[in-house]
C-alpha cells in the first residue's frame, strides 16, 4: 500500500519510518527546534538544533 501527493509516491513504511524518526528526535531534545524541509511534496531533510542551558550560581 502506498500514498502519494502531487504525483510523488511514498511507501507507507517510509512514512512510518520518518514519523518514528521525528518522534525519537522530539523525545531526545530538551531545548531547541526540529525543522522538516519539504521539496516537491516530499520530506528531503530533517534538522535538529539543540540548545544547552547553563545555570550560573550567584557568588556568595
């Protein structure tokens, strides 16, 4: 079984794999963003930007 958009056909397994990958990235990231890049109706790139917060203690 496959689904398509605008003539581009992706296997359902491909869609599931992409969704699982994005879900995995969301579970791993604490601060930051995930960007999904689409070209001609297909996901071609996933970028993860992670930020690390450093808490500074006040000197006593």
